[in-house]
C-alpha cells in the first residue's frame, strides 16, 4: 500500500471478527515499532504482547471494572485477538542523559521540557497503528483507566518503572460504527499551522 494511503486509511477500529491474526504480522508490527525515534536513542520502551485467548481475557479482567464490557462498543473491542500494551520507562531516559556523552549527571527531571519517554513510546505506537493498516487489518489505541493500572500491573508482573501509556488492539475489521466525535470534523491546515509567527 502507498504510504499516503496508509495514513488516510488509519482509523480507530472498535469492532473485530473472531478470525485470528497471523503471528508473523504481529512480529512485523512490533519490529516496525522499534524504528520509532527516541531521545538519546534511549529506547526506554517495552511492549507487552498478549495474543492468546487466556492472556487477552486476563487483560480485560484486570483492566476493566467488574461487569464492564456489556455495551456494543466494548463487546466489539474485546473480540480483538491481539493486544499490545506499550510501556514507557522514565528511568531509562534519566539514566541515559546522565551518561558522559550527555552530561546531565544529576538526573534532574526538571531539565525535560516534555515527557519524552511517553512521547517516544507514543510514536512507536503510531508506527504499530500504521503497520496494521498496511497489513490490511484494524487497530485501536485506547487507555487503561487510572484506577485499574495497579490491577493490570499485578496481573502481568509489570515492573514499577514501566508505565502503560495505552493499549493497541489488533484484529480483522468487522462492520463498525463511526465515533460520534468525528462529527467535530478534521481541522484544516490553516486552523493549525502558524507560518512565521503565531497568529489567531
């Protein structure tokens, strides 16, 4: 698929068939994620791959409140046979920038103007989403509710220094309803690009 087609066809898919996903496709999705940029080449990310029915069920049990999932949106999303949880490590970045070639020996988080550990892991997630489209499948990036993160960590043994920034579901697309949020419309270039200086 042409890259421009991949970009314009990317959307959040919330309904999947029961058809399994080829493990080789998941391998490619994760391999492409490793090509995301990272500050100082810190690569402070990790990816929890859940592609067995038991692991996927354990994720939903841990990451959602009891009794949740009965609505059509949740039921469709839960049919995804593959879930990948991207995790970011702030410590990896603070450690990397305390190395001699960077010189920030104090590991002071205040030096960072933005949480690049989360940003870089987000860029890796976007590469996953684009790869899924190129493979002819569907994906959705969604979050774990804050109050369920501890249960998620416990269920999968996730170390304290790795934070889940979201979840990527992957599967074969089923008929899906469009998000009502799309009625807001996509902002055009003139609304978001400021040429030369900020203008209203």
